[in-house]
């Protein structure tokens, strides 16, 4: 998902403390920043929450690409509001990671250095206005699928961040679907654009849930700690089952010849994405990886004078006040 | 040396690696209820913290008043103090109104 391929950290701790910790989690208690926690729990969470935060921030770029070119003023203010929301989501999550002892600047540096990842989905280009519809509908739809259960995650600050985020994600998905309805019911050319966007984003959206359960080695510990609630395949299946009728409503075709309702299992059978493409993209070789990171680096460097200037101003005025006193 | 160079040097020497301090944000959701902790953010000073809190935490009319407190100014109790702090009140059940049996005929009390 937004935190794909998170490796659970091994933990060597006092067995008694570990048992008590696990018992608290099993009883549904929330772990708070000052509570004792295994080092592995702390490290895994820092990585997972940061990767999620980075995804929110980098995720602004594919949509930011269309703010100046939105077809109407109303679409423009809506898209702007959505992209602003993503910045807020990043902030909530960075703050949750900071409660675990991580430094904000260091997390940011790790993103810029490529030492930390973000979701593979944001390394695909947004070529037409229909992509804004598809991103809201599918990408935010997939995000909701993952984030709703995470509202019950064991770490208090993370769970609370998720609750705030989920409230806003629904707006995001609906605005995307609204664009899709307009396009799908528009001219032949608009409908073609909508279908093309769905064709390009379908498999990358399925990849958001991470590798197949059989190839996902780190799930067991994270699930025991309740920092992962459902398996990758469970969520992917749920996403497909929910999305297929929506595509039918739009009159669009999901680009999968094997997609078929399985009456016995009461769910859709579908083709898995190409996992070699997924590993390629997550390892830096997707269509936009370089562009995305360069945009982040440029923003960080160009914002430096503002960060420094405001701090210098505060230091100057504080020292003046002290002198006067 | 020009003025802008001089200020660049100050920035490089003293500030460049300094993170803005962290602030805890409290919002009063509506008139008549108390402020509630909603999250945190980094800001150089209190005024900017309020400005940013307004931008992040009240985007959908969630508040009518904002408090900001620098995080390092907050002193928190420790989880290990749970016993000494809260155990004593458990034995003082007489502090609850339900401890007393008042006859029905007395009426609402």
C-alpha cells in the first residue's frame, strides 16, 4: 500500500516484557509514545509511518501537475483543496513518526537520499485530465481500503492520524469518481480518454497493495503487532470486488480478459499485476521516479531561505526581547 | 561583502541544520466546549504555529479557537507512575454518588 514492502524488524527483548506488551495489544489497548515498546515495533513503525508520509507528499506531484490546467474554475479549486489535504496527511503522519523519536528533517533527508521509499503508484505519469479522475477513484479508493482498518492500529498516534485522514479521503475518491462520470458520459473523445486512463492505472493500482501474500515475508510479525490489519491479497480482492461494479456503472472496461465473477467463491477472479514491473518501479526504475525525487529536492532546496529566514527572524526578535528585559 | 552574502553566512553557520521547534495544537471545536489536542506541527514561533494550525487543522470549519504550546514545554506523567497516581482513588468508592442508597420516596436527588 502506501507502505509497501515494510520489513518487520527483529526484536531481542526481555521475554516477560514482550509477553506483557503482546497481551496489551491482544486486549485491544493502544500503545502510546511514552509506553515501553520493543525496539522492533518502534523501528518498523517509524519506517512504515514515514513511508506513508512520504507517499502523501510525493503523491501531491502527479495531481499538482494538473492544477493550472483543470478544465473549469470549480475543478481547479477542488483539485487544489485535495492536493492541500495530501500535504496535511503527510504532516499528520510525520508527526506520528516523530512521537517514536524520529527527526522530521532526518526522515525528509532519507526520502531525498533514496534511503526511504514511497508508494510505487506515484511514479506513473498523469497524462490527461481523465487521469485526475482515475487517480481519485482508484488510487484514493485503494488507499481508503488500506487506511480504514489502520484506524484500529495498535499505535495511538498512528491510529488517530488515520482517523483524520480517512475523513478526508472519502472526499478525494468522490471527486475522482465525479470527474470519471463526467468524462464517461461526455463526448466520444472524453470517453476514450477515461478508458485510456483506466487502462494505464488499473494494474499500478492493484500493485499498491504490495506483493502476493505468498511473497510477503514480513506480514506475520506486523499483523501480531496490529500495525498491519489485513493481508495484501485480502485487500486487493476487496478492492477489485468493489471497483468492478463502479467501472460497469461508468460503462468502462477493466483491462483484464480474465476478470470474471466466481459464483462459487462469491468474488471476482482477476489477473495479478506484473510483479517484475512492481519491483522495478519500487527500486527506482519507474517512468517518473527520477522526476519525482528531483521535484522534492528542488522544493526542499528552494524553500531553504524561507525556513532559515523565519528562524533567523525569531532568533533576532527573541534576543532583542531578552536585552530589553 | 554585500549584505545578502553576510546574511547567507549567518544562515550557513548557525541555522542551516536547525529544525523548527515542534508545537502541540489544541482546537476549540465550537463555542462552549474546551480545547482539545488535535496534533502537532513545526513552526519557527507561536504566531506562525497558529497560522499553520489554521491552515492544517481547521480546513473544514473544525474550530473557533486555537491554542499552540511548544512541545518541550509540556511535562507528562510517566506510564510507570500509573500505580502511585491512580490506584489510591480505586478504594475511594464513596466519592461516587452511587455509593449512597437514597429511598425512592425522597424523589430525584
